[in-house]
C-alpha cells in the first residue's frame, strides 16, 4: 500500500495516514479541500446568523 506524502498535523505523531488505527474516522492531516469544506459550511451558517442579529437589533449579542 502506497503511503501519501501529506505532512501531519501537530497533534499527530505519524508522517502519513497509512496504517493508522484512526484512518478514515478522523481527519488528522488537513488538505486544502478540507479547509474549503469548512469555510463553505461556516459562511453558510454565519451570514444568516449575522443578518438575523442585525435585523433584530441584538447589538449586545453581536458585541459579545
């Protein structure tokens, strides 16, 4: 089995995911696609939240 050439996250003691017992259960090595997925989900939730807080004039909640 060929190992990937990904660099590891700081908390992971391995240099590649091949043979790791948590492989496919946890993303320990983030690739740009993972970051894009996170940003898309965050933006899709944050913009309506921000708009609702501003429309409802919940300025203390926004400041916190």
